[in-house]
């Protein structure tokens, strides 16, 4: 499954996530693309004096977070694609990944443990900050236990050679 965290449903970020999924389907897999900004995922309220009741398992906020978390747990491979905003992840990406990090760190649930993940940072022409955004994304992915398969920075100038590369990555992971 793939999550893309741009408000632009047909922009570069979504296109890159779709490229991976196209390859994955060609490799015989089933896919789903989640547009994070279409869903209700609130920011963490740091309940329980900051320690979080999610240590017991579920997040107490009633929104779409737990459903997405459950889908990650049912997926063989995971892609997270974010636009680069100010050299960092998008706001919706940070909101979701902050909560995933909290809920997975102490709950012992292991939703992401050992699953292959690909991180994608979709930047503007300059590409400034894409590497930093990916570094931050890598931190989230590794913290929750993903096995990071690749981290891919893309700009409008590099997309023509990165798109086929992502399709190939999808095919390879589907065959795994
Ligand atoms: C608020 C904002 C901040 C941005 N900051 C950066 C940046 O730091 N570095 C960069 O290369 N591009 C930056 N961009 C450009 C986007 O990363 C780029 O257009 C991206 O491909 C958008 O993805 P989308 O087509 O999925 O919307 C920024 C765009 C916006 C809207």
C-alpha cells in the first residue's frame, strides 16, 4: 500500500506513488493508494502527561488514523511519498507519522516490523531540502520498525528517470 501526503491528488507526489504501485501490480500484487489529505488524521494531543494512552494499543483520538494503521499491518510492502515543504515533510505527513511513531514505539504491536518500505520525497525545481526531508522520513520509518528498501528524492528534472526506477522497485518488491 502507498500513502501520499500532498493535497494535490494528481501532482508529482501522487504520480511517483502510482509509479511504484503500477510496477507492483505488474509484478502480480494488489495495491491501494491513500491520499492522506482526503482523510481525517488529527495531530497527536500527547495525552496522559505526554506518555500517551496508546502505550496500551490504540490511539484514543477518533478519526481515520487507526484504520490506516490497520491497512499498513495488512500490507506486504509500504510506500510513503511526501512533497518537500520547507525542506521537510508535509504537514499531513508529520501528523500521521508522529502518531504512528508514538503508537508503535511502546504498544508492542509491531504493525510495521520487518515490512519493506520505500520513502519518496517529491521536491520542486531546486530540490533544496529533499535530502533533509528524506532523512526525517527515514527516521520515522526505522523507528516504527520498517525495513527501509529505498529512499528516493525526485524533482521535476529527475522525474523522467526516477519514474521507471520506481516502477521497477514495485516489480521487485512484488516478486519478493
Ligand atoms: C509550502 C511549500 C514549500 C515548498 N518547499 C520546497 C522546498 O523546500 N524545496 C523544494 O525543492 N521544493 C519545495 N516546494 C515545492 C514542492 O516540493 C514541489 O512542487 C512538489 O513537487 C509538490 O508536489 P505535488 O505536485 O505533489 O503537489 C514547496 C512547495 C510548497 C507548496
